[in-house]
């Protein structure tokens, strides 16, 4: 999986198609991502302690990693990722413009 935490991604399919968001959590073993503002569900929460409040909250639900694409800020769209060796480091680059992501 070539998407990491704090990357900006764009959703390719589903009810949140076209939305951009920052990756909050990457789960490579399940091949899922938790993206800010994408795939939001309403959950009914019950108060477990005396000081807590119960009610309806909105929270992000994990989305499959193959439904999103890395967003390039120079190309202004979702792009494929390539890799380049910069000295002894492996760096991710945009396949369209060649800029480092």
C-alpha cells in the first residue's frame, strides 16, 4: 500500500466520490484507510459513565485503499505513485509531473 498517514487522497468511487481528505490512519494489513470527512456514518452513543453524554455523533468509517488515489497538489488531481532513489533514500513521486509527494 503506497498511501501513508497524513497524505491527501481523493475518493474514486462510492457515495463519497470526488471528496478530498487527509489520511488519519492507515491499516495496511486490512488494506483500509481512515480518511477525514469521507465515509461518515452516524452512530448512536450511550453514556457509559455519569459525566458522559449520550446522543448521535458522526464518525469516519474505514474505506478500502483501492477506492482512493493519492492527490498531487501541482497536478490538482489524483495520480499514480512512482518511486525514485534520492541518494540512499527512496522517495515517492507523481507519475504525471515527476514532483516529489
